[in-house]
């Protein structure tokens, strides 16, 4: 997965602004009702969903937490996740939509930020960017999951290709932005799209629409876990947010950092967060 070079003493000071997850108070942990989490390199580890990380998701779900992955991954993956993972809903393509599977009625509830005509128009605009990026940035590639996407363009810089240097990742971002698109860097892809949404905006929608949780209530009862710059809107919005240990590679890119950082890397950090939340709930039972 993507890792960036250390940036000297200033980078060290930035890392120090994140408290260790062990500093999360029991009272704060007991206030949590909703767990929102990125997937890649937050729940997964080196591209794999480990048994222990999946069990952590299932334990949270069974304990009564509302569990919602908030990911840059495509619609095709999110249909599977909503149906088959122990989660309550999923936000995909960095906020382009949410899916929630109703097991009782066997129906998939979906909400998209843009309508069909706008999605089609944006796809044509993204096709132009795709050609420019692949011509201008040697070593970059279309993400292998692109055929399953509806709203965004994902450029692979280290998932299935040799890792590109940070300067080349920044070039990809600049091309998206020159065309008026949003661009966010994850641990493996640069995701770009047209529209005013991001992970946070659609997370607000799914919480309100599906669970009756308004924004002020959400700030008091939600915790968010992530690992990379595309999680920054969530880190900024939620007072209780956690970076898994690999967030430290991106600390110099983040204006808004998570409040806490787990000791564990990737899925191990998510498991650590689950243990903290489950332990706090058990003590009140």
C-alpha cells in the first residue's frame, strides 16, 4: 500500500497532535452508537479482509452498534457489502451514493447524489480526464475496479501497479482539478468526480434518512475510523475520529487530523477500536 517518506521534525510534531486511542475516555466510548469506517487499509490489511477484522465488524453489529463503511470503492462492491457483510448500510465512491439492504423485504434501498442524466454526462467528462492522466503520468493505470463504478474515476498508483512517487500522485490530482473535478487521494487510488459531495455529505444523508440521526446528534454519537487524505472531511467533522497507525504516513498532507490514533496498523487498528467500544459497552451492561 501507499506510504510516503518521513518529513523531518515538523512531521513528527504533526503526528503528536493525535492522541493515542488509549486516551479515549470510557465515558466518550460509551456515548458511541454509530461506527463509520473507511475500508481500504483501515478495515483491510495489505488488500485483504482478515478473519479477525471481519469478526470485529460482526461483533460491533451484534452488540447493537450501527455500522456503516464509508469507502471510495465502487457501486458493484458496495452492493455486495450491503448484502453480505454484517453492516447496516454502505456509502460508496466517496459519497456518490448509499446502499442499504432490507433483509426482511429483500430489497436494496439506494440513494444517489446525482440523477441518471447527470451521471451519464459526468462519465463522458471523466473519460477525457482518464485519457489525459494515462498519457501524462507513466506508470499510472485505471483501477481494476473501474468497470464497477457509476460516478467516479479511480486511478491506481500502487494497488496493482508499482508505487508511484508522491510528485506523480500530485500530478494526477492536478489534472483532475484542472478539469474542474474533485480529486481525493486514498491509500491506493486517486479518485476523481464531478459534484459537490464527499464522504461526509452522504454520511449525513444516510444517517438522517435511514436512522433518524440528525447532524447535532451525530456529532455526539458517531466515531469515524480512517487512514488517508480522502478521510479528512470526516476527521474534521466528527469530534471522535480515529486514524489507524498508517495515517502517520499522511500526517503532513492533513490539515484536519483524527483526534486519536490506534497503535495497530490497518485492520489491526480497527480491531483495537472495536475492542475499546465493545469493552466500554460491556461495562455498562
